[in-house]
């Protein structure tokens, strides 16, 4: 808030000395002091209209205008979870061959990797056994039906055969369903192809020949994502997150300055502060038909002011701190200022928004307001 040049520091020192001398009565007798300087700590009014100082305290009007633009932030480009499909091996086994590469576009059902798994052999054996059992019990039932017509066997034997056939058919259906549920393409008794579960682009590839994988692996063999939309993950400083709402627009600035910004929509603003970074996580959904936004890259994000939203703002240099509160000095008349508590909203390097305490058009001290606070309270 203070000037950092030597002339500025000297000016501040002279102002403090002059105000102190007025307030302590060192610059003249009591009547002269009463005529030149008045400070009322209880009301917060300070009158320096008859000193040589007033011209030093510039005032500006409280402005009503659009929201202050938030500073740009660097954010990471990622995939949309609902458009992303990790491909884990549904059976324990080892990778024999990977037939895709990172960034390759695939269709649903395309082969990704060939795996060998003894569990597949077990499942296929169960299916074949169930089918064979069903075939045997079918022939047995047919024979008993012929014998039943000639009354050579009891009716209950035929009923039991039908029940056993139904059970065998259920076992066959269950074994077949278990294989279908794996979502694989069987290559042989113990080999299968892991296939893409959706259209998209390979955005992550962790498989390599010889790697042991399974349904409980830490990472998928491959991850497929639809990049027609991407998600921008950013962290906004707490002071800049004020009035940042879901549905608000955001401009995604690419590193190529010649390209126009891509517009996105704020999908979520976290209610919880990141404990380590002390920032507010923000997610922005962006259309990406041109594929200019690539996952794992970084981009600059800017939040344009909301249309139709008017706020009051003053220079940041006008704000002073009184204990734990913030305040400004409002000009009542030339050379007469009154301390007023205000609620400050979002701030930039140059401007601060005022949420409560001021009205548009009022004039506040915009430079060296801290000196008035010093004179008022000391």
C-alpha cells in the first residue's frame, strides 16, 4: 500500500510527522490545533480541511460496473468419466500381444490385446460339459417317453428325467452367460482377445507382453475415451472463487495465440477446499469436435464477467484494515473524512469489489488512506 521509492517513503514520513504534530498539539497552541486538525476516534471523523495535507489525499468515486475479471489459471485437460471406459482383463492371465497404440482410434469390439488365461480353459470346459450333459439327458428323456407310451416304465421316472434335463439346460445357459459376461473374443481354449467396449481413442495403455493382469489389477490394460467432449480440471484460489457458479461460461485459451478461445461450461465448483493446495477444485466441460484439446495437456482458463451483473468497486489502495475488519475513508466534504466499515468481495491487483457499506458515487480516499487511520487511532 506504501510507495516503495525513496521519495515516496520520505513523503509518508513527512505526512505522519505533520499529522502527529497536529494531533498531539506540537505544531502550535491549543486554539491553533483546534482550528487546523480534528480527529474524533469515537465517530471515526477526521477533519484536515485547514491543514496543508488535504491535497495529498486523493479521492475517487465508487464505481458501479461489470464484475472484475478473474485472473487466468492453468488447468489440466482430462477425459469425461462418463465417456471413458477402462479395459481390465476379466480373467487372471498374461498378455501375449498388444495390437493397439496410444492415441489410436478404435471401434466397439476392436481387438486390443491377446491374453492367455487358464481360467478361460476352465470356463470353456464347464460349458462343454454342461452341453454334453444336456445332450445325454435329452436322449434319455426321449427313450423314456417311448417306453412310457408302452407302459414299460413308471411315469415318475419320465418326470425325473425331464427335471434332470431342465437342470442340465440351466447349467449350460449359466456357463454360456458367464462367458458372454466377460465381454471377450475367445481365440482358443486358453486364449482370448480383450476388445474395446466403446468407440473412442486409446488415451492410456499399460499393457505389454508378459505382463500379468487380471480384474484386480491396479491399472487397466487400456483406456478408451470419447474425446468429442473433454473435462478441464483447475484449481481456483479461494478469494477468486467468490460468485463462481455452476453453469457459468469459461474461455479455454490454447497455447497457440492465433486460435480463438474455446468456450466451456463450469460443471462443478467444489464445496470442499483442497487441504494441500488451499484451492477450490473446479471442473469445466468443453466440446472438442476439432480435437484441439488433448488429454494430459495444459491450457489457460479465463472466466469472463457474467452478463447483466453489476458490482461496486474501488481501488485496492482505498481499503485499510482496522483490527480484523476492513474499512475505507469516505469524503463527507472537502478535507473531512469518515471511517466506514465495508465488506470486501473479490480483489485484483488494482480493484476491490464492495459487497456492503458503500453506494455508487460516494467518494473514498484512494491514496495514503493508511495515514488517516494512523492519525485517527494514534
